[in-house]
C-alpha cells in the first residue's frame, strides 16, 4: 500500500511531530471525511510500500524524511511552489526558501524524490497570463537540473473556493476569474513549452478536458501524482529490493494515480490559500492547528 500524506492537508509543514509519533506506532487511524468508520492505515513494511508527501514547506519535516528512509521506505515529495503574492497565499514560505528546500531534497535523497507542482494556475489581475509565463520561466530556470517534472493544473472552483476567494478579493482589492477552456489550454501549452525547453517534463493533474492532443504535441501530458513507478525508481536508487506494484485507481476523472490511502484530514491546513479546495473556513483551520495535540490518534480530532 502506498500512503499519501496528504492532499487533504500539509502534514510536513504543520504536523511533523504527529507523523513521527504515528510512524513509531506503525499505523494511523484515518477519519472518513464522508462519514462511516475509521480506516487503519499501516505505516511500516511489509504492508506499507512507501509514501507520497504533499507540502509547501519541508523545513519541519527533514527528521521525518530521514526516519522514513532509515526504515527502508521510499518516498516522493510533491512540492508546491508558485511564487504567488501574499493576497493569494498569505502564509506560504518565500520563493527563495522553497527553491532551497527543493534543491536540498534532491541533494540529500536523489532527484526522483522531488516533483515540483506549479499548481493551481489561478487567474487574477494580480496573476494575469503574462505574470504566469514570467514567474514560471524564472522558477524553471532556477530548478532546471534539479527536478525532472512539473505538475500543472488550473484552479478548480468549488463553492468553498469561490466563497473564500471572494472574501480575499474584497479584503485585498483584486479581481479573479475562471477562464474559458481555450484560454486555459493556450496558457498551459505555453508553460509546457517553457518547461520542456529546460528539460522538465510538464504534466497535467486530472483535467483531461484541458489536454491538447493527449499532451503529445506541445501541451502537458496526464500526470501520475501518486506514481508507483517513480517510487520504484527511488527504491532502486537507494539500493532497496523490489519494484512497487499498485493498480491505477484515480480519485476523479482523468486521474492516473496509483491506489493509495491518504492519512490527512480536511479543514486542518492553516496556510490560508484563497483557492484551496481542502479548507472551508481558514480561521477554523488555524484554530485547529493551535489546539492540535501531536499525540492524538488521527488528524482532525
């Protein structure tokens, strides 16, 4: 089983102590976000094959990565770095720190452990298409030779996304939109070309309607964010035995992720990003982080 930690919250940035305690215990209870019984997820072999970590800040998590590797469990880090202004990402670390962390990850654990996410692409008058092209090109230049893939996607506008974005727009005085499909395709094609020009593979996360000719002729290709093949590459690079086998079992249309179990909880990430799909009310997520006890069995309690 591949363990995802977590696309529901940023465990490396905010819950490293909790994760290390659960790792020592060898399992974690996961609350069902849709109701129903908890799930018990193993965090050690042979039931656990490896980890995919999702984060914007690895500084609190370096000891946890070292411990996971010491237990001979391969991992991949999906690291989001966009360079957005504070009005959109009020509590995210600086671009410089993010770049330094990605380079350290690769230096310490190998190039296949790192996947950069320029995700989501968010259309505002603070971040128009020209801004995205310029910012993305700058980040590509900085990361070329360190990472080999960049995952793209446009922001998905759910009801909670719209509500939180409207509040932030009123507070900070910006305008935003969900662009037409063809405009999204054009920008994604431009970003893909910039990535390829520096040797990075551009991929698109779970938005098949935005693919152009399957990603074969200039646009990004479909992403496999939870990638058993990449985890297997990491295992081999570390001298571990055996390939990781997991069937493709996407979470939504167009998702090509391998089957996994996510151990996070919604409404617990205090980064406060305006476009976030995982938090209904940023203030409640911040309040949860303040009262969080690292000894609890499951996140969200």
